[in-house]
C-alpha cells in the first residue's frame, strides 16, 4: 500500500517546512495533499511534472496567469470541502437547504474560475460545464451566493406564501401545504444534482488541483526550485540545497553552500568526511527531495534527475526510542535490521543511512558499517551511506567532503579513491576556539599513538 503524505510529514528532513510554506487558498487543498499517496509510477510522476511545468510557465514574470493570481486566490478561498454532502446526495438522500447552498456555491465558483482562466487555454486541468446547475439552483438569476426555495419553483407555493403574508385563519394548514411543496422541490433538485454527481466531483477535485498547482508553481519560482527529469537508474543533483536550513543561515547572515551529487542503482554510494562536514544534512536533503519528487513538488536544486522508488528508508541519529527503553545503539541496530529485511525483499528502494554504528567502539563500528555496504551492494535500488570510519570496501562509489581549507569548511563533495577518512577533528575544534591546552594534549596523544 502506498504511503500517505501525512505519514512522512514530520520526518526530520525539512518536508513540513515546504508543505507549510505553500500559499494555498483553500483548506480543502491542504486536506487533499495531506491525504495524498506517494506516487511510484514513472508515467504518473511525469504527468504530475508536466502539469506543474505548465503552471510554472504560466506564473513566470511573462506568464499569462501572473496578473490573475490575486483574483484567482480570492475565488478559490471560497472552495469548501463538500465531499460528504455530494456522497449523501449520490446515494439518494434528499439534500437540505445547507447542502443545496453548498452545491450552488460550488457550481457558481466553477463557472467564475472557468471564465477567468478560459483565455489561458490550460491543458493540465479542465473544469466541467455547471451552468445548467447554476440556473437550476438560481432560477431568478440573482447571482447571489445563498440558497432559498424560490417562488419561481412553484406557482402553487407562491400563492400559499402570498396568503400567509396577508394573514389567514388557516395559517397552520398553509404552512403544512407549503412545507410539503418545498420538500417535493428539494427532492426534485436532489435528483437533478445526483445526475450531475460526476461533474460536481470533477469540479471539486479540479478546483483544488488548480489551487495546489498554483501554490507549488509559485513556491518553485519564489524559492528557486526546479522541475526534475524523471530517470530510471540514476539520481543526480546540481546545486542541491535544503530550503529550511538555507533560510535559517540567511537569518544569521550566513550563506548556504550548495552541493552536487550523483549515484546509480545497484551500487552503494559512501560519503566520508569529518564531523561538521554536512554529511547528515546531505542525506536528509536527499530524503527530502525524494519525498517531494514522489509527491509532485518542485525540487530544491538547480537541475536534477530522479528515479522513482517503492519506498524511502532513512536512518539518522534522530530516532532514539526512549519510551521502549532502547539505547541509541539498540534503536539504530533494530532500525537498520528492518532496512536490511526490506532490501532482501527485492523491492526498488532508496536507502539512506547516516553514520551507522557511530556510538560503539571504532573497530566494531567500522566492521558493522563495512558489512552493511556489502549487503547494500545486493540491493536493486539506490543506497547512500555516510561514515567517518575508515572503510576499505571497494564495492561502492565514494565521495568525500572536501574539508577544512583556509580557515573554513568546504562542503563540496569530491570523488574519493582512497579508503582513509580525513583526520580534521582537531583543526575543526581549533576553529571553534576550543581550549588550546586540550587540543595540544590531544595532538600529542595522537603523535604518540602513531609512533607506537
């Protein structure tokens, strides 16, 4: 069963930030995104991005939709979730006045949005013709967004109402007869609406889809995101970045160094480098982009090529489970063991594992990490692992964080043909103004151990 968007929203990778950043006009649209499922079909993902590309072009500075966004947003802010009302009527229930008002409002909104967008010749989304329902629910053509059992529905009803206005000794009987006629009219209207159920459902879905596509396209243009190329056996990013972290750094007056990265299926990628090298952030950003990709969002990169997978499996140091009484190491081992089981199932996965066995001693930790790479080599999908251990495995591609140069960290990922992890901890500690005696004693200890 495909994973729903709401199940991944609070994974610590920056997804909630981008979801909350969407400038949606309607709460229905948010509900639809939350309940949507991650897509793994290449054809369907390509269709999603074809639609998003069209709206991104329409919303560009020279795009035809640019001047209409404010008016469109105001209209779509009136879109309400009436799926339950539509379902009730489709099952034969007689609509009450509130439900008839909801249907009338949707029909009128559909016609207004359709008229507004008609000059744009949008290919991605089409709205049905609900003018007939507008006329049915607004027989006097007042164009007012409210509903009432109008006199024009029945001459008999009109006459009874007139008698009530003038006063009568038979007021109770007149009310009774009026109520019977009004209920007959509601029943007739409900039958007519039931016949239009498919069009009403299409209207509700496509109005929300327009809202979502406009919000995603606006976000793409505002944050500098890109439309990905859908791949099969390769994942690559040029100038990859994490929007949430970029905003935090900008507020601190710092700049974000973007990353280029590429890896293929069937062969693990190992990223090495010292602590503070940005390895964990890179891994989380890869998870973020894959979630965005399979949900039809624009991607935080200058260019990218991404392949769909059945499941994204991320293991970081953020999932320690104190409620179950597990240590960080125990929780990590259980988590990685579950990933291995999924790898052996033969599904096409994206496996992202950050610093496995980091909390144990370096000899056993390096052995566990190296052995994990051997297992990942058998995977049909994609896998990226980070480590600061020295690993001699040659069944993987290797990248290394460039490291500490000229007094600052360079987060560029470079091809690494060696097997020894750079030793930069003392240099980084010095750059953080750590106690000088502590650093010097550590250096002396290192030199002593090296000689031995």
